[in-house]
């Protein structure tokens, strides 16, 4: 994306976020088509914030917390969901461990990261994958459910 397009997107995002209050409680820029819940429970390295502003149609639900390490990036349509619904009370979420995304991870378009997932450093998640569990450093995962396709 060139400088003009990036600047235009930042302006549009700012209008939606600061004036129209869509994701208005999020302290960093979020793409105007994305949604973030419980941003106060997200620990995000400053280098990752730009990825949220550039990636459209993402959904980040941080009920149980999310930590995102330096240099990680997200494709469009990524879903990061940190809490499951309580089956007996669908308006509530179940407590659990946070999602941890390490340093220099790449999460491809339309991937889904489920509650309790730990992505160690330099993990690649292929587009459209659904990830739950621990993915070791330098690993590439793909599929539904995600399986290891390459290890460094």
C-alpha cells in the first residue's frame, strides 16, 4: 500500500474510531471494519498496533486476555477469541488462560485463534486455519484443525 493510500486509511479509521466511536475505547488505531472487545485486557507491543489499523474485518475478543509480542502481523479477517461461551448461560463467558502470541508471528487471512492458544515466537498460521493449543517456535501450521506442516 502506498503512502497516500495508507494515510487515507488512517484518516478514515480515525473518523470511525474517534468521531463515530466505533471501537472508540481502543487506545490504538483499529481498521473501521474490525471489532475489538475488552481492549483493556490486551497487552500489545507497540510495533503490532499498525497491523490492527491496516487489516480489515478482524474480530478480537479479549475476555480472558490476549498478549501479542513484537513484530507480529495479522492478515485480513483474522479472529482471535479468548473466551468460550458458558453453555448454560450464553450471555456469559467461561474463565480461562489468555491467548499468547509470541514475537514475529504471522497470522494469515481468515485464521481463527481459539481460547487458551499459545503461539511461540516466529510461528506462521496459514490462511483459513483454526488453531487451539500450543504451537512451538518456528513452526508453520495449516488446516482445520491446524496441524504442523513445517518446522524450522
